[in-house]
C-alpha cells in the first residue's frame, strides 16, 4: 500500500464555482489546475478506493471499457499516474484489466480521449465508477460531438469552442472546471442500470442532494490525447440551504434553465416546487 497524504486543496468543501451568479448558460468555465493535485490523494482516499473496488469487482465490464486504439493513451496515463504518488502497481495483459487496476488505485474517474482520423477527439478508454446517469460503454469510439449529443443545446453553444480549446491546449497542461446537478440519492454511483431514485413530487428536502462534478482536462504530451478526470462530491441540499447566497443562485439557475435542460437533468417535475421553497426560505 502506498502511503499518501491528503491534498491541500480538497473538493470536499463546497464552493460557488459550479453555481455562478448568473442566468443559466453553457460555459466552459475553465481555470488552470495541477494534475498531480487533482488526481492525487485526498483526505477521503480510503473510503473512495473501497467504494471503487466494490463496483469494479462486482461488474468490471460495466465500469471500465477500452477501444481498439486505446493503447498509447493508456500507456501514458499509467506512466503519469505513477508520478502522482498513489499507484503502486500496473496490471499486465489486456486494456480492461489494466484500466480496472488503475481505477482501484486512483480516486477520480478516468476517460481517455485520442484524435480520430479526422483529428477530432474521441473516447477510447475509461474507468468510470461514479457516472451521473450515463454509460461509459455507450461512449467508447464516439467523437465528442456524439458524446455530448444527448445534452440539449450543448453542441450548438459550445461544440466549436470545445474543439478549438482541445486543439490549442499546451502539451502537458491541466485545466479544471465544475458543474452541478440535483439528485434523489446520496450515492456517488448513478449508473443508469442501477435505477437510482430520481427526484419526484411532493419534494422532500431531506432526500435531495447537490451533486457536483469537479473535472480535470489534462493534455497528454506523448500520445496527443487528453485525460479527462472526474471527482464527484455529493452533499445534502439542506447544507446548501444554510447559505442565502447559494439559495439565491440555485433559484436563479432553475428559473432561467430551458425546459429541455430541466428535462435532461430530471428536474421538470420538481422545479417549480423547489423554486417556491427556495424563495420562501430566502425571504424569511
């Protein structure tokens, strides 16, 4: 077992970076980051890895997958992970076994991208134990436009900007961003095949959680690909309710979110009731 100290900057402390003070809109919202810090150990390392081992041992093919062109990117990720201080061994053999081993030693979920024949970034491998209601196996081999296709309006608003940004990334650079959602379960693993509880009316505020994804985008200098990392933080909505500023921002985001996005996020049925509650608390 590798001895790892907790990260100084932890994603366990909620902030407002994922919930900006503005009407809902698509935004890259990126900031410069440190890959070793993001992918390295956190204070909750043992708990996170125990949960990752549970899912990967129960059903490795559900949570890890690789395509035919995943070799160069995966090789590079393994080398980088060794330098982050918390990977003590690498599995030999096929890509699925190597990804499963890597996914049991690194805390964040991993998605490896590589340029296809047309130069577009496509998903070639990954180990995702804590998906937000999507299947990694559905994404292998797809270019980013197709990966983002289910998100209403994303390609139209940000598709070109995403391609331009990835093409211009400095080799070896790392950038961070965050987004948010609301969930009907405190579990990190919302794989659709598990049929997790969704939000429903009448709402019970004690059974609603804020689900924040902290994401890292790391340029892979040797292979020309990209490593996409995801850390999921789940907190009770009632914690957010303690802050008038966060209540106001959440209410604003919900009030200005397009109907198709509310549907995609599973918020259509609860949106008005939740806004009413947020407004009522805010004005009391």
